[in-house]
């Protein structure tokens, strides 16, 4: 699921970048008024501005939604990893702090004063 959302996020990023680069800047209207630019467009007299602005807004909202989703999913994955790692570390710590038992075949030597000669 995480891989799918990440793929969708990258795809939305590419589309959003393309939409932003397709839009005309505000200063291009000045050049068109002096005859430097073509005034006829594929989208009519008003141009594609309203269409591209709406499409950019939609993909912007999708970008933020996938960003938040990836953030939440990453946080949940990190918590899951930390829990597993903490359990392993706790078990290792308990094992190292446990009193060591002598082996079965090892004779137990009583402690006491050293024998005199």
C-alpha cells in the first residue's frame, strides 16, 4: 500500500509540475498587446487559464493529500519497527542481566578459607 501511494505521489508531482509550466505568466499579456504574441488559442478567447488553474488546484489538493498519507503511513511504520526493535533489545538486556547458572557437569567448589600447609 505504501509503494502504491508513493508511486501515485510521484505521478501527481510530475503532472503538477507540467501543469505549472504550461501556464502563461502574468507578464506575457503585455507582450501580446504589442503584437509580440499570438492571441488565438486552442481554448478560445479567454484562453486556457481558467481550465489550467482549476486543474492545477485539483492536483495541488491531491499532492497535499498524498503527502499527508505518506507521512501518517511512515509514522505508523516507524512505530511498528521501534516496537519490534525495543522488544528484541529488552529480551537481550534481560538475558544478559539474568544470573548465570553453572553448567550441569561443572563441579561446584565451595568457597571458604584456603587450606593451610
